[in-house]
C-alpha cells in the first residue's frame, strides 16, 4: 500500500542553528519525493501542529515524518487521529545538539536520519489492537493472609469481583497466630492487637468477595482478560491474578545450627511466638536473642529478611512484661528497623534492661540449666561470655513457592524466580510485576516484609491487576511499553517449529502445539520484541516493529565510498536505558561522533541477525549494540534481553566469519541510564577501533 | 574474655545522673574523634559508652580514662544522638566518689540531695560540741575577737585532727581505686615509677595543659586556673596563720604580706567561681549538665570564700553578727576541706591518681 507521506522539519530548540532546515528540505524533497515537505520554526506550537493537520485534511496525508525532537517529548502534539501514522526522527539530540553546527558531516547525518525515518515509515503499517471477545473483570487472589486479605479488600472496594482462595481451614495466615503486633502508628510504646482480625471481618462482610477455604488450584490457562482457573472441580474465569502465597520460617538443613534441637533452651522466634499465643511463656531472668540466625549468611539465607530485628524487639517486650527484672540481650550484626519500625526501636531502647551487643556468635553450650554463649564483640574487639536461661534465634523468611499456581504455560507451572528465589520481574522499577503478565505478587511471597508493608504491597499489586484488565479491554500493553497496541503476528507458513521464540520469550507469551508450533497469547506479551530477534526464519513481526522495517532503515543510509574517509557505524541503542542516556549526553552538550547512525530498538534481545548481515553487506564498517546491564542486579527491562545478546554473539560471529569479516565489527556494550558520559565513551572508543580495522570491504559492492 | 554481667541498677543510676539514654548510642565514634584529650589507642569515650550501655560498673569505675576526660563537652556537642558522653563520664566520676567513700555512708551522705540537712547538721553539732568543750559557747562581749569564741588552739588542733582522720580513712578508698585500675585495666598498668609518672603529669596539673585542648568550653580553663591557684594560695596562708596563732602573732595586720596574699586569693576564687557559676546558669540546652554534686561543691566553695571575706570585714567593722558568721564560715570549711574525699572536690585526688596511673602505663 503506498502512503501519502508528509515530511515536517522543525528548526526550533536551536536545531536551526546547527542545521539549515530549508536546505535540508531542498535536498531531501527531490530525493525522497514526499507529497509535502515543510520546515517550521516551532513544529510543536499550535501553528506548527495546524500546519500538519491541514495537510492531513487537504492533501490526504496518512503518514507524517516529524524530524524534530525524539519520542518521549511532545508526544501528545504529534499524535494524530486514527489512520495517520507518525514517525519521529530525533534530529535535535542526535544531530543538532551533539554535532558541529552547519558542516558537511552534520548535514550528512541529518540527511541519513531523514532517509531512515522515511524508509521505516514507508514499511510500517497501521496497528489494529488485539481485543478479546469476552473479557473477565473478576480477579483471583491466591492466599488468605494479610496480603491476600488486603488485596481482596482493595479490589472489592474498587468495584471488582474477587475470588479469594486459601488452602487452610481459616483465613488469616501467620499473622493470626501472633498474640501481639508491633505498633505502626503513634504511640509506639505498646504492642497492639493483630490487625488481621479486622481484615478477616471486612473480607467476610464484603459481598464482592467470594472466599474458597481448603482450596487449591488445579490449573490456570489463558491470558490476561481470560484466565481460566480450575478449582475444586469447577472452573472460574478471571481477568487477572494476585498471588499472595506468603512465607515460611527458615529451617536449616544442618544439625549444627546455634544448638537448635540439641539444647532445649534454644528456640526460634516463631516457636516463641507460638508459646506466647498458647500462654506458655516461661518466666526467665535472662534471654539472648541472636539476630540474623541463618540470615545474611552465605551458608544459609544470603539476604536480610528486614523484619527479624523488629520481631525480636517485640518479643523482648513479651519477656519484659512477664518479668520486671529480666535482662534481655540482643546480639546483632546491624539493627535494621525499616520505616516506622525505627520509632518502635527507639521506644524499646528506653528500657535499660535491654542490652544491645553488636557482634558475631561463636559458640554455644549448655551449662546446667542455663546456656553459655561466646560472642565476638565487634565494637570493642573482645570476646564476651554470656550466661542466659533462654536463647531465641531470629530466623528469616523464605518465600513460599508459586508452583501452586499450576500455570498451564509451556515455560512452567510457577512464576520464574530471580534473585533469592523471589518471583519478580524487575525489582527496582516494577514492584509486584512477575514475569507472567497479568499475575502480580504481593507481600512476603515476593520480598520479606512486615505487616504494614504487606498491606501496602497488596494495594499496589491489586492496582496492577486492575490495570491489566483495563489495558486488555483496549488491547494495550502494560508496563513498560504501556499503551502499545502492537502485538506479535506470526507468519506460520514459514515456521520450522524450532521453538526458539517459545523458549526465549521472558514472559511466556508462547505455548506450543504438540508438534511444537508456537501458539501466541497476545495479552501475555510485553512487546519487547525478543521473539523478533530470536526467530531465524523472520516469522514474527509487529505492525510497527519488524525485521523489514529496521532492515529498510539500515539500507536507507547513504554509505560514502572508501576514499571519502568517512566511516559509518550503526549503533543499535536500547530504548529503555541506553537511549535516554544518549539523549542526556546531548543535553549535557557532549559530542556524538558524526559518523554513527543510531537506531533505537525495543530491547537488545530484539536484534535479529538479519539486521547485522544487512548492515554489513550494505557497507557499514561496524555495528555497536548498547543496552541495559545484564546480571543479578539487572537493569534490563525485559529481564534477559541483554543476556540473550551475549549468548547470541556466537551466532553473530558465525555470520561475520561467513562474510569473511573481523569479529570486532560487532561490539556489545552495557550502560546504566545515568551513565551518559559512558555511552559517549563507548561510541568514541569503538570508532577508534574501527579506524584501526579499516573500511568494510563490502562498501564498494 | 569478658564475662558480661550487667549491673542494671548501676546503668539506671548512670542514666539518672547523666540524663543520657544509654541504649541510644549508635557507636558512631564521633565522640572519640572530636575529643582532643583522647589517646590514639583505645580512645575514650566510645568504649566507655559501650560499657555504660551494658551496665559494666567494673569497667567504668576504676577506669583511668574516665579521669583523663576534662569534660570539655566537645563530644556531647557533636554527638548525633544526643547521648552526651561527657555527662556519662561525669556521672561515672560521681559514682566513683560514692563507691570508694570510706566509711561508705559518707559517699551517700554527700551524693544525695535528700541527705543534705544531715550533712549540715553533723559539722554544726561537732563544732558546737568542741566549743562547748572549750567552755566558750557564748557570744563574747566587747570588740570582735574570734579567739574568745573559739580559742585558736582548740580550733587548729580539732580541725587538723578531724581533717587528717578524714583523709586517712579516704586513703583506703584511694588504694582500692588503684587496685581496681590494676585489675580491670591491666593493659595500661604501671610501667614506670610512681614519682616519675607524677613528674610526667605535673604540667597537666599545674599548667592546665590538658584543659587548653578543650574547644567547646574554653573559658573553663581560665576559671579553673583561678580557683586552683586561689585555693592553693589560701591553703598556704592558712598554714602560715596556724603558725602565727601558735607564735601568738595572730590576727595578722592588713599590711602583712600573707594577709595581702590571702585577700588576693579570695579575689581569684571569687572571679573563678563566678565564671563557673555563670557558665552553669546560662548553659545552652544540651551542653554540660549540672547536677547536685556540681552545685554542692561550687556552692560550698563560694559560700566559704564569701563568708571568709565577710568574717574578716566583720572583725574590722565590729559587727554584732560576727560570731554567727564565723560559725557559718567554719561549717563551710568543714564542707570543703573535711568532706573533700567524698564530694566532687575529691577529683583533685582521684584525677591525680588516675592521670599518674595512665602516664605510668604510657597512655597519653
């Protein structure tokens, strides 16, 4: 389908100082031959927008190429009615602000970006959103503890019907087993009654909440908007799911764990809590709490459970209330009382009978009725001997797995676990999100936390669950490409059932038929395009992001011949962190080498080898891929896009060797969003390397 | 290996006297860093704050470092948690006077404000008893002559004996203090002779060279210097006066060099005490805390000096109240001189001992 393309160039924001936009119009209108081509001094102003809208109305323009600032800025001004495509070319940051003004190389860059934009626009088609025929607006909540109850209440109060399932005979979870709870509001002096009682009452009274006790999930199929949950032999349909499966106390495998199970005076904090609830707290003169018992310890749990310090302070109060002369020792590595817990900590500090010792546990042994503990004090550097009647181990929290969800996904029944076995998709930027779209984790199943935090967390996760339902009604993606209506479309005639897409999709978008052909669930998709990069047969494409579109952009770049001594390097930049970093560099007035041509990609994982071979055979001297940092402290917005790029580098090297090219012609670098200096350094260093290697022999062909 | 056995009562008493919430200390070490007096190795008051939080009375009392502190208050000013380490050390020193008091009840008698009436009644009754025994317990007629009220021989003899007795008993306490320092702080124990060590700290005492390093309360050096030398001069004058009384040349004429020296030293005492009292009254909130022990010493010294001057004037002006004032003056003398080992004034002994001990262990 041929398009009526209009090109609009902005000279505002000092673009005009670097690029003579009138001359750019003159050069490009002849070459690209658009229906109309204008230069305007402020394209985002009402006058500029009117100019475009008039052309749309009068000259039937159905595709606009806006060469001004980039995506993310002034998006509303350049969004036109349905049926009109817009392609943004960022000549502001990538050319005008970062290259020498009014010189040949800068003009060549501006020309190329226009050519690339034009070619991309020409091969892009209109996106028609994928919308399910029937969308369930009900929400499943898994787990009836504090988080699950709170999530159910939040969802019901927002007007959604909630199905709350609990495997035990009654609601409340761990929190209903405690006698008292740490106060989380003024005054912080006294322990309060557990709030979970009130939550249970509110859930039971709410008509929008259906509670299923002693229930387990048999299977979950489908996708956001139409999950089918098999439960107790029947089946319900829900739009999204909140899992609040909770935690269990850490139980060490080893026999030699602080004398636990060997010395009767040694108990864990959960065991103590059970004694208190049963009214069996012994009246003792001296108690030692050992913090981080099996936490922040590479042999046990390597993380901090964040609640044990608060719990021990609370339990110290249990003993103090029982016995006015009891001496309580708290042996700690660091007291970590997060948020309002600090206020409670300060209250407990006022009690002189509580003795805080910063140190490391060394040995424990029974001496008659009491226990002798030897401790290495960290402040004085001395060994201390303590004789106490009772030792309480503050053990940490372990997340309950999510396999009980029984997902009928090709990639497994549970949610994928990341660091420390917590199901999470991106712990910095997207809390609650798991790697299964439409399923959100709340409370201690996703991170150790206390009761107030779990209640807040439940609210957050429930909002995400509601958002998914609403987004699926519009056929839109959720975070991080919120609002994106494109979705993967498969040209299955060419599919070889290689299963690469079904394995590499981080979000389980694809299931398989028995023969291995991918079955796509568009609502599970986050639109990262990793499947586009994975497919060797170029089967998968999005309406506005496909192998063809990027290939056309690559081929549109004008490659000067070898004797011009103007090398060309293609830089694939991930739109999530690397692109903002590059734009930031331009705003900070750093120079971008004028010989590079930047193409923004959804994720490094979406780079298909075809683009590499196209670029090299087109005459690019090198290819630099810049994305988010991979690894455990990951920054990658799509979890393992950056890792996949590293894994695929072998295939890339193979591509290079079949073309008889040096392996250095492809390079991958990782940056953080704030590292705008680093991204410029990476580009400059790579340019130097390319100068050394010399021009691409394919240039002349 | 340290056997941790907290003395919670001691911890509570420390908190009560110092007003410092001991568990609040987060061991950042700012106190030791800002302190100009603290040694480089095992500096105070950080470790003392740990011991205080644990109620380790043995590690605090009988700890020479507590006496290397001159309560400049630099640590308290910079403490981010408002724990006021200077006041904690000061409270420890108060508890030291109490612990080593010999007989023990004297420590309580002078450490608790509730017992002040008894502390006053004791010298009143004893002095009155001595005068009664001398047979002069009535206001004499004629021009003011104090020896008619309290014969010099009786006065000098009885006061000298009681003072010596008090100090002799106190020496047992000082001995226990030395022993405790040896037990609990053997690492810093004596490595050189006693006299050589004392010679080493003479400048700290006589030139106030440690005081000079204070930043927060720099005026303390001046006031302490005035009181210190004012008191020493008065002591010399008193000894000469006793000698003069024995050789029947008493009272001294106003032009007598010793009399002039006496009056000059009263002036020094007045100035020094005035600055000290002023500083404590206008003290900024959060700075050095003034406790009963502080006020008891300052008050009795001030009253001693003031009543001494008034008694002298009363003699020249022939005031009718002169003998009552004289009696009051003698009670003040009792408080400052005879009670010395049990009040804050005892620091001249304890601090000297501790500084000598620390010096002998090469702890600087």
